[in-house]
């Protein structure tokens, strides 16, 4: 069985936030809930300054602390490594959010699903998408599991205009992802947490 993951090339990322918008459109998340975010920083000293961009999403950890912390079994890990949430089992205790060192868990607050982005009433699109969420439960990036199950790539991957995101199987040593990680010294966020993330970054 494959272990799915993603490599993000920071040398290619231009901070356009196309991934954020693609994720929003694909998942139809309510206001304030962003599975895919781009952290922007200004570094250096004038006049030699520049902006850096760090796209972040659920790391789909192999040793996921969120799954260990969940008391109801709502957070579970698929055979391909994708970390999922069963909203029917979720009791909204938010233990997973406390356990996640990457802050990639989102709580559906009361009333959040009652209004859309542009008006008090939900648009037809929002009415369909919001039906997939439930107040008082947690939600998160699934790395577009429904798309993956159809043989498609995640929305953020296919939308990136600079091909900064590479999605695939992390297992094969001769596979594209492992080659990139090995040749360009790929790294993960917060390695000291020992979560074994499935999202790697390249900046060399």
C-alpha cells in the first residue's frame, strides 16, 4: 500500500495563494476555515529585503498525535497514510487541536454554517458544501481524499501555477518524491515532535 505525501518546492512558490483558493473551492469550507494557508514573512534588512512564503496544510503524520489524543476514535489513519475525521464519531472536545503541533485542526463553531460569505443566506453552492460539515465537530485537510480515490491529484496541487507542489507515493526509494527529498535535502516542519509528517519542503 502506498503512503501518500507531498513535496513543496519553496524555490518555486510565489505566494499567489492559488492553493488556498483552490482548497476553498474544492472543500467549500465556511468562513475562517482554511485547510491550505500560505505564511508570508519579510526578511532581511533594508534595502536588502525579500518576502518568503511557506505553504502549510495538514501534514498527515505517520505517527499522528491528533489520532492518539482523540478519545472517540473520530480521527483515524487510512491505509495510504491520509489522516481523516469521522464527524459522526467526533464529540467536539478539541483534544486533537491541542495535540496537533502544526495548528491544522479546525472547529466548526455554532452558527458558522448559517450564513455564507456574501450574504446572510447561503448560495446554492454553499448550501451543498456546508451540508458536509456539522456544528460542534472538528474538520481538517484530507489531502483531497475524494479526489485521490478517483485517481486525481489534490486541488492545491493541480492549481499551483508554478508546479511547486508534487503529490505522490512516499514509499518507493526510487520514486519521484524520495528522489527530490534525497537530492535536495528535503525537510519537515517541527522534526523535534517526531510525528513523521508526509509533507516535505525543499529550499535548496
